[in-house]
C-alpha cells in the first residue's frame, strides 16, 4: 500500500459509468430518535472539558452464540435491492437473495458477528444462493471517525463482500466503501467514495484485499475523507478524497449523515458467476466503533 499525503489527489476518479455498483437503491427509512437534553439544576457544576475523541456509537458483538445482531443497533435487510434498468448480471435471477435467519447472520459467542453466504438447490442464482446484509440504526455525519475490524473468509468466485457507509436519499445520496472485494474476477478490490448512488461519480483506491484480520478506518472532515488500513498513531492515510472533488458531492451538505453496512452479496454485477466458488463463505466482524474526530 502506498501512503499519500493528506492533500493528495485521489488515485482514480470518474464522472462517467464504470462500475455501476448497486444502482439507485431503495430507501430504507432508517434513522435514530434525537436524544433529549437533560436540564441542569441551578447549582450543578458544569461538566469537565472533553479532551480527545469521544466514543459516539459502537458494537463489540459480545452476544451469546447464535444470537442475531442487537436489534436496537441493526436492521437485517430482508431482500436484495432492486436495480433500475438492470444489465444481465443485475437481473433478479442472477442475484443471490438476502435472508434474515440465524444461519446467515449471527453472533458466534466469541465476540464476532458472522455473515454467511451459502449454496443450496435451485434453477438459478437467486434460488440457489443466500446471504445477509445488516444496516446500522445509528447515523453519523461530518466530524466522525469510523473503524471496524473485519475478516473476509469469503474471497471466492461469486461473492461480493463489503464494509460501507450509505445515505440512500434518492436525490442527494452517497456511499463510502471502506473495503470492498469483487468475486467477478474482473474489478479490482479497494476503497471507493461514491458521490452518486448510480455509480457515475466516484473516486477509488485499488489495493489488494486478503482474508486476514484488518481494521479499516475512515475520518470524515469538512476538508474531505481520509482512509487507513490497520491504523497506528502517526500513520499517513493511504487514500484521501478532498471535499467537492467529485461532481454532486453530497457529503458536506448540512445534516448529511450515513449508516454503517456489512454484507456479502452473491452474484450480481460485482460477484457474477458463483458456481466455481467455495461455499459456505463468511465475513467476520470483531467490532465497529464511531467516535468524534
């Protein structure tokens, strides 16, 4: 991995279609109720000044074996997204289905979330392959740092795993793929910022992805987005996307927020043919943490 100075130009950007990743996705209507502000008594002492980053939201996945992810923190998506004007690989019969059962998304009892993709019986990919996707019920905006420790035991033909953030507003949506791998044996794995949900305005850093444990980190500031793999203090980001460097940049809009997502898709444009792959295939997530930056 080549480290870049913070002011570096993104490794690759485009404002024309290349990887029409997910198309225009359905609105999930996710959100979080605003917390009420407590009222202090007249004689209460003011709180001590905060120093350093403050934890805003996290999940350590320390539930019992077989338990689903915490329903207060996560929504298990019940069906694969519908792609508008799909090409052949994004037609429903070529896309494995998402399911919500505990065979495909569960905590393992040793501090990890497991998302599993399986092969069964059926006449097409949709019938034969199942996997899972979860979306966070917490939203964060500018001034946040996102980290997750992830192991991808799913780097096989047909699989399409990712850890990403998204705002699905159909007018001013956006997506940040902290790590994404493609089982289509065509597209290079890496990290991508999408300023449009239709995949036509993006910047990407192409780098190899393996099946070891890695921590993927993104800091979101008014000046742009900064990415690290296995961050250590003093380390330069391997990828920087300056604010407004892409057409229709939504990430500095007032009130713009995103939710975290973990998934393995099977088939579709990023996975394509899974017949030669090894299944079951799994993504493991040790933890996710979001703190002020």
